[in-house]
C-alpha cells in the first residue's frame, strides 16, 4: 500500500512543459468520446460524510471549488498535531479566498463522532464553512482514501495510536482531479502548496 502511494505521487500524468499549469496526478485512460479520442483522468469518487455540524458533505459541497484534503484522527499521538498546525497555515492564508476549502477525514470514526470533531474544530478556532472535519462509515472512508486520494489508511496495532496513515495534503481541482500531493508535516512542502493554490485557481480564471 505504501509503495502504491509512492508510485502514484511520483508519476504525474499530463505534466505541462511550462510552469503555468500544475500536473494532473493519477491514472489516465484514452477513450473515444462522441467519435473523438479524449483523455480521461483519474477523479475523486462521489462521497457523503457528516461534518462537525452534522451536515451531510458531498462532492457537490466542493462544486466549483479547489480544495485540500487529508486524513487524520483526533487522538493521533504522532504526526496529526503537526499536520493540523501546517493546515492552519493554509486555512489562515486562504481564509478570505472563496474558491478554496479544506476537507479533513477522520480515520477513527468510532471515536471521532460529530461531537468530538465539533470540539476539535472549536479548539483550532476554525469555521466549518471553510474547513470540514468529516466522519462516516469506516470502510467508505478507507476506500476513498486509498482508491481516490491514493492515501493509505487503516487500523494497525503497530502504528502509533493504532491507525496507519500518512501526512499527505492532497490538492484537488474543480474537476475533482488531483493536482498536487504534499507532505503535511514538512513546512517547506506546505509552503509549496500555499504557492500552488493560487496557480490552480488562476487556471480557471483564464
């Protein structure tokens, strides 16, 4: 599972020869659409989870939005606190940018209920309209983590806190395609994410 993540992150498809556009990461397929050959890129699958306000959050919540996704759990004793401090930088930098949202999925839904996520968001002093902390069916969370975001997630007795995950921040465009993967524990990687977000938003304004 870790090797799959590494391969997907390193193998970006559709990379531009200029610096104007970010690469499109993931798999691609060449298909005939209306009699013409077209490239179909990997996209994030449909989903439905509950956020910290008990609101159902789906792919439609992010319609016409760029967003950053990650996977965490509130009792994580290892990388999650550092990830959330770095994600706070993204939140604060783009607080007034209506085209950017944040989506954090818990990988411990048994413990991380809506009430727990509500308190967690309160401690971070963030607004749910900007940053969604979501919970739901464990199997569905793990499936979207691995199949859509290429982010390993699951229970593991040997992992800190009992769950396996990485610190990836995944940048998703308005067409639900992955446009960047960044180490959310690394300040310099998050600096790059902060620089890439306006570039991605600008693509849709040209």
